[in-house]
């Protein structure tokens, strides 16, 4: 089984990392030469470069694995998607929620402007993390004392973003697992809060900061709820690379920022109430196996990602053949050992990417226990404290 998986994963990894390094090189060049002269021009160029890379992962979802993403929303929201700045609030249910967001962003025409608030270690991931850094993703250390200034400055930089962007914020703070749900339920019971069944208790400081710092230029919040129907296996990165399909249901509701309350505590409560409603919506989905309160919209499966991957594959195969012909790399033991070592590195990098996406390897934030009562924080499944 491991050998069969490697036969599939290694070629995809070679394609992704080689093309990604080319894109990273262009991004770095533009960052050094163009950004100091014109930030807007740099952003427009980087948008196209980032999209070329992200489309490869969209291709894996759409064409390689054939994952079926069913979007439930109203026609007005569908019309506005990609035409306005939006803060995306989603439950963190599966290992590929971020990829689902990229697919929806691609359908809306803003894939290159899809941003997210990520943990700091993400930017060290080869190719994908580097591209996120060039694309102005916000990287936090999961310590509010350190992150407050970083988040505020990062959000303010988006004020003059030249094209509509989506900023994803996973306010649960970590991916959903049964162990984390149990910890959230125990905390909710002890604090007299509604006991969740399908979500974790949101950590609201980041959301309040986002609303406070972007209220003047952010028109909408997209409330996204991801659910997996009963007859579908949970999607994972490993399943995607193996070409194994899944079905994902996405419920999207648009809220106008101007309708949110002004006081910070009221904004925090609005977020908590949103997740109580999200929990109830997931309860209903579990019973009906669909989101019956919204229309199912046809988002199609565009050819763009297929064209991009086919073009990259042709260019890289041609380039590699010419390089091998020129270098005679496979005509000596030394050359073959170097080639084998390179493929081994690609395999390790792909394993890192897969492991990084897995929910059981996600880590909650840590905060000193003495601050628990003062700041309204919740314990994690390991007994650590998770900042709200």
C-alpha cells in the first residue's frame, strides 16, 4: 500500500515542488525589485503567480480526486462572492477546509487574493508556506501578548488591497477532533455556556480585532459551515493524492459588517452566538444529510486548473528530459544516486505537507493557567489552556 501511494504521490510532488520553486523565484524577484517601487503593482503580479500555484491544488480536488463540493447559499450571496472584501468565518471540520475555501475562491475569481490567518510555523513549509508569505498571509504565534500588534498591523495593511480579497479566520483556533470537543463540552458545562455538539467554542479576540481594524473597508462576513454527508468518507490530503473522492457540503451565509454591534464585547458575543447557531445548523444537517434552508448552487468545475497543470507538466517533462540529456545524469552511479536522493527529498516534503494538514497533529494555543478566569479561556484536550 505504501509503495502504491508513493507511485502516485512522488510524481505529483515533483510537479508541485519544481513548479512551486519557479513561482517562488519569481515572487522573490518581484518582492525585491518591484515592491519597493509600487506595492500595488507587486500585489497584482503576485496575485497571478500565487494563483498559478494554488490552481495545482485546486486541480487535485477537482480533477484528480474528483471531490464534489456542494454549495448551499442564496443567489444574491453567490452574485457578490469575489466582488467584495470578505472575512470568512468557517468551522474547522476537516483536514482540507482551507482547500475547500480555495476552490470556492477560484470559482469566485479571487483565488490569488485568498488570504488567511495562519500559525507562524506555516510559513516555513517549502513552496506553499513561502508563497503564503509573499502573498501577505498573517502569521501568528498563538500568544495574544505577541500577536495583538502583529495582527493589527497586518489587518491595516489590507486597507489599500487593490482587488477583492477573502481573509479566512478559523476562530475555533484548532481543527475539530472528538478529544477537543470533549474538552470544549467540559468547559462549557463548567462555565454555564451552551454545550456544543459539532463545533468548538470560538476564541473571539482575533475576530474582534479583525472587525475593529477592518470595519471601515470590510463590507461583509461570510459565515461558512462545512459538513460531510453520512455516505462520504472524510476528505484528507492523503486521500486526495491517492485520487479518492469525497463529498463536501458547504453552507454560506453573508452578513453585512455595518449590521454588527459597535462595542467589542458585543462583537465577541455576536461571534459566540454565530457558533451556537452553526452548531444547531450542523445538528439539522446530521439529521437531514443536507442544508435544506438554502438553495444548492451550481459552481461547476472550470477547465482552468486542468490547463495550468497540463502546461506545467509538459514544460517540466520537456525541461527534465533536456537536462538529463545534457547532463548524462543517469549514465553513472553517482548521477542515479543523486536522482534517487532528490526523489527521496520530494517524498519527505510531501509527507510533511500531508502530516501538517492532519487534524490529529494540530496544536492548540498555550496560555498561562493563571489567566484562565481573567480572560475567559478554555482548556484543551491535553489540559493546556486555550486563549479565547
